């Protein structure tokens, strides 16, 4: 398929509830939507890089520059047989995983619509529905308990909570008696060091599913040492940004669970390779999120349909985050699960009027 035109849009969306993590907070998001055209067919992708460089260093502004100056020019006007050939056109671009994932997602949607098949089936997905959990920010304990009770009543299968030094065991001391059967996991956002091993070991008493990314964002060795010292499974997030890093982490035994985010890993192609490595090693994976709009959320649903995604992920219904999303039909969870669409491409249509209403800048390549 020859790429005739590419449009990029910076789209602002306000969160229904302010999200507070240990390192940053967010009320409004600035994600980039990418529309790719070939003849009569169109595909959409989403770059969900954060506003600030507190996750991997990449931001909405740096992603815009990467798309505008390198990625869009690399594929515009060229003819590709499949998504792998499309992605190979900018394979020499290092890092910038969110920008690469955004434009690659648009290619998946484009090829799927042109061929009349779903992205989930193109990836090799087998699940008809994906299990969904929720991720909650730091809030006063009474408000947090109310939110947990609400989402458990809605059927969500697990609850992820943010922790940081001094706000870890004391949090679960208050929550476990009230929610004895809830599947909790803790997300540390790289706020601990090996000196905090005893504090992290105390979390073993609460029966957590996992502790996500407790140590440095780019570390593998210290996580391996920590995993040997505690019973709770260590889950890696930021530390695994490629198939190569995943293989290294497996060899070091740095983790027992992996959070797979297409944006962090550079696209669905690389995310599937990481999934395959973990599946062969018997390591469970789950699909993380970045408060994605409907386009990115649809890509996550397709990814999580792969057989190795055996744990509930962060892909919850968009109504949890936004008053109105950008796709139709809306992506909603029913009893803690989201149906995997069989329609061509990502399976959800972008409502361009809603995009236009929230667009703060745009650029066309053609």
C-alpha cells in the first residue's frame, strides 16, 4: 500500500479525576493522533506520550518533533507490503518509542481495514474478551476506599494502587481489613532502592499480585537481587523497552510478571515479540496503559487478545477517564471485561468532529 497522506493532531483531553502518582500528577492530557491514508483507506494511531519527561523521558512535544521531522517523512509516498515493511522504513530511529508506536498503530489499522480483518486477528489474538482492572492514583484514604468499592462493584478484576517510601505497608494496613478479597497490586514508579528491601518485604504480608517497577527505571540487576529477597512477584515496566531488554531481564531473573505497553516498547510488532518471549518462559504478562484515548485503547485491546495476557490489565472502560471519548462505539467494560472487536482494523471508528473540537495543533504531509 502506498502512503499518500499523513496528518498529525495534538488533541487535548481532560481527565474526569485528577491522577496523582508518586512522581507527577495530571489533569489534562496532550496525546497525538496520527491518520495515515492510502487511496480510499484510512488508519488511525495514537501516541500517548505524557506531557512531562517523568516516565521514559519522551513527551508529547518531543514525539511531535519526531513524527514531524523523521517518522512521517520516512514512510510518506512509499509502497509497503505489510506493517513490518512499514516499520522497517524508520528502523534506524532509536528510542522515541511512543512516537514509533503511534505511527505503527496507524499502519495496523490501515492494513486491517484494507484487508477486511481485525488487528487482533492479524496479531494472532485468541481471546474474545480481555480481563480489565483499574489503576488508581494517590488519594485520601476515605476517597480511595470509595473508589475501590465502586470499581469492585462494577466488576473490575483487580485494583492497582500507587505506593512510595513511607506510604506502602501503612496503606494496605488500612485497605486489607476492608477489602480482604480484592486482588491488589502496588505500583512504585521507581521510587525505591535496594536499601528499602525490608520495607518492600513487609508487603509480602498482604498477598499482593505483584509490585510494579519498585527500583530504578532502567535497572535489571538490582531488581533481580530484590526478587530473590521478597516473596511478592516483581513486575517490570519501564526497565523493559525492547525484545532485547526482555531477553536480558529473563536471563537475570529480574521479574516474575511483565507489564507490556506498546507505547513503551515501540509498537505492536515489538510488543508481540516480547509477549512471545515471556510465553515461552512461562512468565505471565498484562497490558498496561497511559490513560489512552480511544485509538490507543483499541490497540491495547487488540494486543491483550494474545494468549499470554493471562492477568487483568490497565485497559479499563474509557468512561472511567473521560466524559466523552473519541471513538465509536465507546470502549466499555462489562463485568470487568472488554469485548475484542472482530470488525476490520482496530474495530472502532474515530469521530472526527470530536477530534477537531479538541485539537490544539495539526500538520499535514502529502
